[in-house]
C-alpha cells in the first residue's frame, strides 16, 4: 500500500504558522527548564567561587576556581546567586566543623569571603606569640618545609615572602610554613612571618550562632581577629551567613590567558591543582 507524506512546505499557511509557533514555544520551554535545573543545582548542590587574593595561601591561590557544596550548612536567602527579599535564617541548618574552609557573606558589605573555621560557639579563641590558643590550650604548630609559590600574572610575592629562582629557572615566592593541628586531628598548612599585630589576641568566647574564622596566610588575612568593616576584616561571623563548604578546585589559572588567543587558555592553566579536594 502506498503511503503519502506531506512535506512542511506543502502544508497550508495556517498549519505552517502553527508548526513554527509550536517549535518556538518548545525551544523556549527547553531554555526555561534548563535554567531551572541550573538554578536548582546552584542553590542546593554546588556553586562556583573564585579566589581573588592571597589570604588563604598556601592552600588556595589567586586564580583558583572551586565548587562549594551547598547542603552541609542548610539553605537560606544567601544560597541564591542574587539577593532576594527572603526571611533570615536557614532551612535544614547544619553546623560547620573546626577546620572547614567556608564561603560566607561579609557581615557588613555582603560580599563573598572564604576563610577557615577555627572556633565554634562556646570555644575560647586567642593568640599568643603567633600561636593559636583554643579553649586554653596551645594548638600544635610545627615548622615544616618552606612553601614555594610560582610567580605569575595574578600571583605576586606579597609581604612576608622572598623572591627566589627555582631549579627550572622560573621565579617563585618562598614563604615560611607551619603545620597546625586542631583538636580532633584536622591539620592544614599556615604561613607565618614573625610577630605582627594579629599575633597577639586576648581570648574571646565565640557566642551562640557565630563562628571564629581565620585565613591560612595568618599575617595577610583580615579575619575574626579584627572588628567587621566593609571591604576589610570580617569579625565574628554569624553562621546564618554561611553559603557553602569549599569542596574541590575545578580550574586554576595563572592569569596569563587572553580571550583572543584560545591556546593561552590551556597554557595558563595550573593543571596540577585542578581536581584537588579541599
């Protein structure tokens, strides 16, 4: 039996218009659904963040791009990529752990900041001669090999570092490095360059609902040791301002890439850092 087919061009004009409208509306709905999936993923699962400074050296470098997991601390209006007029507080709230690298909103200017959690509600936090004191006990701090941070367009040799030439002929910044170990066993590396203003801090008890955070680059971090001020220190941070917990590095660039030169996108990548868990 012969089967006759009708091409789109042979349809009546009204049918052609209906088919085109159907195609356009289908595409619009596809875009809407795609945007909803992306929004849900960003609000409830992972969200991207970039590192703009050296305050978390040596673990995080300027030019690192990371994903932060959104579910560990609950969800709030700060979970959205834009500010919405939603109530304060968190849904399904979770508490950070000492040693977590957290992203939060600055208590004054509302910008995204990243630091390490040192003290939780009820903890007493202080500094004596550059050594952390937690609940009346000195936190172990062991001198280890110096950190060598390669120099690049977006990573200079900031205060406390010494510019040196490596065996390969490239330049790097040498920083004095220590290994700090919190109660419970969480260890991480910190940079310390001798006695500075922030190395003496009278013990302070962290209030309920707050957290005491510090940068790993101890002498180049304006953290909870100073009162919160716009564009500056963060002070004690309300846990309701938590956005997420740093999970892993998805991309890292030395800043030398140029949009008009696609091959530089690859030559600028710090391949050895991509995929590092935090």
